[in-house]
C-alpha cells in the first residue's frame, strides 16, 4: 500500500513544514527582557503532524481515484441520507415534531446558561439561513453581511435610547431598515463580477463599522450603547431568568418562521430565478429574467433576516458596540453556510449548531476556534465543496407516455 | 508649506509600501485570475519573521548592518516559502473549480494564518526595533522627512527597477508574461506553468515581506492583525491602477497613499480607513478596469 517513494515524499513534506514554521512556532522573543525562548517541542509536533496528515491525504486521493475508476459506469446521483429522510413524510413529520418538542422543552430541561448558549446558536441559524439566500442560492459572495446585522442592532439601540420605542415596534423596522440598506448597497455593486463583489461588500462592512466607531455624536463611538431595554411581555416585568427564556422562545419562533419562508422561497419563481442566476448570468438574462431586480431581491431579503437578528441581539445583550460587528463575524457566518452546504437549509442549520455549540462545550478548544474556522473554509473547498449536506435540486422528469402514435 | 511637504512625503512613503504589497496581488491576479486574499497575511508574516530574527540577532550582539541584511533575507525567504505553500495547498487543487471556490479558500487561509500567528506568538502589539538609523546628512530636514522615509523610498525604487528588469529581460519574466496572456497557449509552447505560478508567488511574497519589514521598522510596532487592513488597502491600490497591470499597481499605490495622507492631514484622521474603502467602492463602481487596465469584454 505504501511504496517507499510515497514515504519519502511525506518525509519531505514534514521537513518542509518544520522549516516553514520554524521562526514563528519555535522562537519566541521578549524584546523588553531580551530573552529568547526556543520551543523545539513545537517543531517535533509539526513534523510528526504534517507527516501523518500528508499520508492521510494521499490515502484519501488514492481511494477516491479507485472509487471513481470502479464506479465510472454507474454515475447515479445518490441523494444524501438526510434529504432522503426529509423527502419521506413518514419520517419528516415525527422528526419535526421531536425537534420542536425538544426546542420547546429545552429551557425547562437545562440551566439558564445553556439556554443562553442555545439562543445564540439559534440566532446564528437565522443569520446562516439569511446569508444562504445571498451566497448559497443566488451565488453572490457577500463578505459584509455583518453590516446588516449591525444596522438592525443599532436601529433598535438608537430608537430605544432616543424615542423609547419598544422591541416589538422596532423588530420590523430593524429588518426593513437593513433590507433598505441592502438595496442601497445592491444598486451600485450589482454590475460587478463575483470576486469584485466580494471585496466591495467587505469594504462596505468595514465602512459601516468604522463609521459607528468614529461618529461619536451618532453612535457613542467605541464605548457603544448600553441599557437597552429587554422586550416587554404584555407589560409584565419579567425576572432575569424568565426574560432569557422569553428571548429563547422568541428566537425559536423566528427560526421556525425563517425556515418556513426560506423553504417556500426556494421553490418559488424567485428562488428558481436565483438558482439560474447563480449558474449562468447571461443565459439567465436571455431567458427573460430581470437580473437587477432578482439580485436586489436576494440582497435585501438576506439583509432583512440579518436586521431582525440584529434587533434580537441588541435586546438579548442589552448592549451594542462596534466591536461586535467585525469582519470575523461575517467570516463565521460564511463558514456556517459553506460547512453546511451552500443552498441546503438542513445543512445550514446543522452547520450553525455545530460551529457555535461545539466551541462552547469544548472550552479547551475555544482558543483554536477561529483557526478551525479558517481551516474549515479551505478544507471544505478542496475536499467537499458542496458542504456536509449537499443541496439537491428539485428534478422534473419527463415521463414518456407509453403511446403507439410514434410508429 | 512645510506641512504640505511633510504630508507629501508621508503619502509617498505609504504609497511605496502599498506598492510593494499591491504588486503581489496584481501579479497573481494577472496570472491565475485569483484575488489572493491571504497576501496581506504574507506581509504580516514577513514583518513577524524579520522582527523575530532581528531581535534574536540583536540579543546575541550582531552589528546593526548584519541584522538588517539577515532579517530582510529571512523575511523574504520565509514569506516566499509561505506563499508557495499556500498556493500548493489552497489554490492549486481548485484551479478548475467554480470562481468562488478559490476565493473562499483564500479567505479561509487568511483567517487561518492570522490565528496561527496569534496562537504561536502573541495577540499584543510588539514593539519593533528601529532598524534604520538616523542619518547625519538628513539632520537639516529631519522635521519634515525622516531617514526611514528616505530609506523606504529608495528601497522601493530599487526593488521596482529590479522587478522591471526581471519581467522584461529574463526567461522567467518572459514566461510570466506569456502565462498571463494565455495560459493554455503558454503550456503548448512548452512553458512549465506550475513553475511560473510558483515563481510569481515567490516574487510577490518576497516583495510583501520587504514591505512588511520596512513599514514595521517605520511605525515601530506590529501585531497579528496588521495584514488585514494593509492587504485590503493594497488591493484597493491594485484595483485603482487596473488589476493585472504592474505599472498600474505602482501608480495606484502612490495615488492611494497621497490621497490618504492629504485626507488625514487636512480633513480628519478618524476616518483614515474609511477614505480608502470608499475610494475602493467608488472605483469598482465607476471604473472597474482601473487607471491603466484594459476593459475586458466578455464574449459568449
């Protein structure tokens, strides 16, 4: 299985990585105390790790080639297991009910702390589903998604501070404002090709954050806005624990609403137009789809969800500042969409839960969280660009009539 | 007037550093049509490598000149090694993938490298040793133009000259130009395209590393996050000049550096980065082909 040549290759890879990481991993200097620390054990870890990894990658590719060779004849697209289950109403309804029951009982089964974490994870589910409309379905890579999230959060914070508006009034306003900003951004940039669009949206996200940071009269600068009121519940004053549960249920409601809307959208006329746009813009225009309108719809609908979640974020933490809306936040949401499978709703939900909950529970690993997110983006693109659960297109089959008129 | 000249030189210095980074973007884009998002991180790694090497050498008591030369060489060597490795791991397998795949992979690589340096070194700002001495002959104008400004300008000019010679008159330069014009055709006439791409990454990364070392010594501090902003700004410069065009990258960088310098000097220093990003958005909207770039027409 392992010819000597391959082992030599892996050895070379491990020496290369030991060399590559030498200054940064091995040497650590303290320029004030003038002490040099040599961390040779790191070099050994890197060498062994890269040796093993290079062998594993090699094995993976050899297997893949063999599989491709043996299966060349039968290229049947097999649906992912999860989708096959979801297609069957027999499994689908009980599964949905079980999930719903678990979600509803969650605050009663677990502590307030756990509920809080779950709320965060569910907020990311909604964010992921929103970005999924833009990136996964319409194929527009948006790296400034967090800007819309910031618009939602700040619109609640500011309206609450200046005019004393309540949560329920601002929730739709925040969403609509974000959608409006989405349209404003969308108009000029829609002519741009994929990678330019990505950079412009990234620049736009940074501009929003920098303005929030520097425009002290408007947003109170880096210190942010505190004492944002929690949502009211028919005028009752809720205790701390009760209000956390209340926000949790709110988010569960929002998740269900989002799943419903996004699911309906995907099979709608608009959803199919988005898919077509993603695949081939020119062919799509030739079919008579209004490119500008379709893209703007994707942008503003994606932004709408971010705005809603932004409002909820502001009310959950009762504090917003620009540091919550950095590029890394956009990158996390993008990782969720990419890991879960672009375009697949179930995939995005699982991706969000995995990426947000795992680092929370594996505290020891939380330091390596962003490292892992970066690695996930690269690894997914190379090995499984379609994500954990790939989206399956609805296929329409033409059934041949068993007719005799062809003779 | 003094203030104006100070801003002018400040802008030129900034612009030269942007140019050193922007060349990497524009060369890679010219050859494989990819925005190498991790390029800013290469620059950051160059700054860190030169910081580590320079500090170690100064602790062991080397003379200043030796420190500068060895640190610059080390930064260039390791940054090029990172550049080539990134290309092999993250971009080469995706050469025939849909357009967005390599871009997402590049973003992942950028986040990965930032956090790799954060975890392996530190998240604090490190004070970078002053590698450039104050020259005696600069004394009369030192309040307007510092010695490090001068060194940066001269170094950049020399590097540009070397790069021009390399691209115009050497075999590998010719191969690069051929590959960027038409990759398939270049393969047909016997150019080893993989090697050309690797060479591009080596040159681009080495330039960025030199830029990283110069600016770190000029400003005096570094941290793991410097690559992000510098990368975006250099990209802006490359787009401003027309991405894919080497003189365009230099011109765009100087324009961007001067704009920023004058805008922060006369308008407000709070919005320094906003100016650059707004400029980027405006160019991409109104003249996506840039100052010196050719407008592409897409045939179906």
